[in-house]
C-alpha cells in the first residue's frame, strides 16, 4: 500500500512528499466531460458505479497518493429538507434558502446510513476497487460553509445574507449551525465506518469572517464535528480559503493537518498553525494554467519552505480549475515526487 499520504498526515517520515489535488476529478478531464454529457452531477453522485469510475479517473491518470471520494459537499441538504440543484455555469441553487428561524426549525437531522446510503456504498466499492493502491479520503462541510450556501441560496462574493442572518438572528444562526454540526458528525462517522481512511473538513468560506466572528459564530460548531470524529483512527484535514488571519483558530477548532491557500508562504503559514500539526498546500491552482517553468519553480518553493519536515501534504490552495491542461497536473505530481532538498 502506498501509505505516504497517511504517514505525512501523522507527521511520520516519508520517502517523498505525498501529493493529491482538490477537485482532482472534474471538468478538466476529458473522460469526466464525456460522462457529464450523459449524466448530471447529482446523477453521478447518486449512482455508485458512476461515482466510483469518476473517483478512479485521476488515480489512473495522475501520480496522486490519495483518492478523494467523488461526491458533493451539499448532498446532505436534500435529506435535511433543502432542495437544490446545480445550474450550468452558476453552481448550486437552493430552491428555498433559509430566511427565518422557522425555516431552520423545519430542517431535519436525518440518518445518513439511510438517506445517503448510496455514498456509503460508493465508499465500500471504492475500497475494493482501490485494493490498497492509495488511501481513500472522505469529506464533509463545516457548519459555517454549509450555512452560507443554505442562506445565500448559491455562491456569493460578499456573504452579506449569511452575515446579516448571523448578526440579526443569532439564536436562529446557532440553531442552524448546531443542526449542521449534528448532521455532519453522523455523516462523517458513517463514512469512516464505511471505509474512508482520512477525512477532509471543508470550511471553504470561513476566511470571510473576522477572527472575532469566526470564534463566536463558526468555531464552536466546527469543533463539535472534530470532537465527534477524533479518535476514530483516521487523520483529519481542516481546509479553508483566505484563512491567513484565522489559522491558529482553525487549528484550535481541530484537525491533524491544516489546509492552506497560496496567500501566505507555506513556512509562515506553518508557523501560525503550530509545529504540532501537519500542513496541506499550497500552490495557487492558476499556476497550472501558465508556463511549466514557473509552475515547477513555484512548486519547488513550496517544497523548500516545507523543508523536509514531516507533516507536509502537497496540494493546491484550492481546487483544480476547469480549463487546466491534464498534462500540467500530471507533470506537477511527478515533479513533487522527484523533488529532493
Ligand atoms: O475531486 C474532488 O475534489 C472530489 C469531488 C468534490 C466535488 N465537490 C465535486 C464537484 C468535492 C470535494 C466537492 C466539494 C465541494 N462542493 C465544495 C468544497 C470545496 C471547495 O471548492 O471549496 C463546495 C463549496 C461544493 C459546492 C459546489 N459544487 C459548488 C460551489 C459547485 C460549483 C462550482 C464549480 O466549480 O462549478 C459544485 C459543483 C461540483 N462539485 C463540480 C464537481 C467536480 C463541478 C463539475 C460539474 O458541474 O460537473
């Protein structure tokens, strides 16, 4: 078994730095685009055979050291009573976004083993298919990021509706995040029982909050999830974008490895996180759209800043962009594996 990803998560020495990519399966891949001609994103997520095939595409084509379950962060919305769909070119669209405390009270805390049984089936099938080639990562959303989609109704640049709800109706906000924390904890425990070997918690938009607000409105609910899954024997990665100002707070909320974007040099980010945690990152995904020389120099800079210290998982600072050339992703993974101090 290629276990260098799991070893790095546990801050053990590795033969070379492990690498995987957020959104390593997706639109930049021809096979994925071909499948999307015939099936919607939600159909792929709902059909284990399809989700397994998409999960394996990057494992077969790129030298990645981990597979990530093909699914979507928002799948728990439907069984909670929040209908949504993906609109081409716009992203997720929630039919009736949360506006009032009564909308929050209507949300169901459901049993993931029933409502999301197909995801757990996908995980079991993947463990067989992967046959210990590389470990399988499961994932879920932190309450702040989940709440932001539920309230905005889709993507946002300012998160004004989310913050207005938080400030104007704090009790309803706490109720909402408590429900997301309960749902996510159960869902992630179920994923671990089904066989995922590591878990990533996406708090993609936590960086929108001031430090004070993160501590009051987000951290306590994220921490509940970490407490529910810590001690289950799988490493946990805690990721967010634009989190430069709140890195110590993310680490305080939980996670064996903290995922960082490209805004801070990796060594500075690691200093803020603390030497008792691993770090994942942190190349700007846009570099994959430019010249190979610059890409490799930037990757080498990330690796140099990690300095061979155990606990570094190479990744991008956010997901692979849709128009990325596959060859660049393949070459980057090779470059990371070949790199020596
Ligand atoms: O390869 C992997 O990383 C695993 C698959 C994965 C998907 N979504 C599939 C997907 C993962 C880990 C996610 C997580 C996810 N989903 C997040 C957190 C990660 C992040 O980006 O910070 C969020 C915020 C979502 C919600 C979501 N899903 C949005 C906002 C969008 C639209 C944005 C876009 O890129 O178009 C999606 C769609 C989505 N989920 C795609 C994929 C591969 C796009 C491809 C398609 O439409 O076929």
